């Protein structure tokens, strides 16, 4: 779990919830900065979501685990529609925001600690590019097999990623090549987040193409049956079990 001085996301969300219009700064390990990343997206109402995100909600069923729930917008939408939802995040303050917003079951649990202790689920949500929370291909394979064991016979994962190759930015293309030379996947981004005096530890966000996702899924007893995609790179895959 993040310590208080590491919880940049959480402090930003907490302040935003209490009326301060906040922004984060994202730093990549090659020195590239993405400044003024707004937090309003984490609080967006259903009507303001992207069309494919709204469409993805149709595939949720049964008991739902929302991994990396942030401020809880997906969990709250499903809860309001009578789903039994558990939201988890490694940010203690994000979990506090979820509870303040009315999410009944929100727990401070990082993705690496998911297990059957949380219960058995019919749907796993990994929206907001949260397929990337797996960090690297090996960890992804391990955790996908674990999720297989904590989902029902009809279990599914609704996961979002962003194809890193759909860019013409020299900065991003140079970073892809830098990663390859280091034996990493091109879209394996090492970053940290800053907000005021708070800074997260360095962590890996794994962005993959659809083919790379299929390669990672191979041998995990999951496959992507449905893909909802936008024009500029992000896509949502609905993963189904291949072995019950």
C-alpha cells in the first residue's frame, strides 16, 4: 500500500472531491513530463463517459471486482444499478473518496494482493487503462491465472489498454526503442506521479497492442472475445474463460 507521502493520486482526488480543481504531473523515467493532468475524468458522470466505456458496462454481470477503482465512478454506476461491487485500489485516500461518495464496499488492496480472500466474482473491471497495472508480461500471466481461480464459471474481465504504437510522437517512438534495447516491451512505461509535495514510487504501466494482449493471454485460460476500440488507440477487451 502507498504511504501517505507517496499517495499523490489519493491526495489529488481527495482535494478535488472537496472542491479544489487539481492536476497531477506524470514523469516518465526518460525525463519526459506530462503536466497538468486533470482529475475531473475520475469523477465523470456516466453521460460524459466515452461511448465505448458506456458500452462496456453492458458486459458486466453478477458480482463485480473493480481493480484500481480510483474515485469509484465505474463502481458507483454499477452499484446504482443494483450490482454487488467491491472496489480496490492501492491508494488509501482514493478508497476514502470512494466511501465518501457512497461506495459501500471499498478496500485498500493493490492488484498484486488480489486473491480468493476477496471472494468469488463474475466480472473483473480493469478500465481506465488498468490492464496496465499488471506492469510486465510475466506478472500479467501470473495475476491472470490468479484471477481465473477467483472468478465463477461464467467469469469475465473487462480490461482497457492503449495501443502504444498508434503514435507519431518522436519522444514516444524514441522511448519504445529505448525500452527494446533494455529488454522491455515497447509500451512498458516506467513512471511516477507528482501532486504538490506528494510523489508516488516509480512503477510500470504496461500498454499493449491487441496482438500483444493476445500473446500475454496465451496459456492463462483467458481469451479476448470482444474488442471495443476508439480511433486514437485506446480499446476495451472483454476477456472470457477458455477453460472452466
